[in-house]
C-alpha cells in the first residue's frame, strides 16, 4: 500500500464518518440483498452490529500508518468469525458490498484512485483475517 493510497483512504473515510450509521445500514442492506446466504451469520441488533463495524473500520483506517499493530487484532477477529460460520469465500462478498457502500456514500469523491486504495486496504485486512482464521484452504479466497 502506497503512502498516497493510505492518504486517499484516510481522506475519504473522514467523509464517511458523518454518515456512518447510514453507511452501515446501506452496507448490510446490500450484503443481505446480494448475498442472502450470509444473513444467518448475523444475530442480534443490527444497529449495534453496524456500530461495531464502523468502529472496527475506524480503527483500521487510523492504524494504516502502523500496520503491524493491526495484525494480531485482525487475526483474532478472523478467528472469531469462524465461530459465526464465516467462510474464506465470504470475505469477497463483504468486500463487494463494502466498496458499493463507499461508492454510494462518497458519490463523485469515489474516484478510480479512491476505489483502488480501498480495494488494496480491504484485501489486506481480509487476507490477515483469513490467515487468522486458519482455514484449511485459505487460498480459495
């Protein structure tokens, strides 16, 4: 991840923060509409789940300059997601819904460069989580 990509992610995230609740609703709406098979992974209050998602994303964005500090928490999160039934291939579904959500929330500010920066960021995060989950065939993701 280049310094410019890190800055694009940070700058665009600042624009998402004021609409984080709506962004979380958009994200889960899109995820469940396009990939209904993942809905059973989510139990309980979806507003609370959305708050957790946005807090985790905020931590990840704020940690971009110190990626080493994110590795262990992301691995632990990946391990925890196995208990919910999450499979390695589900990370691509989440990434698709997440990028769509950013596009909706950022509008014209979601340039090809911003999309690429977020794609690199999400792919990196997902890979670490998948590694932490210790799937038998993590290369399937």
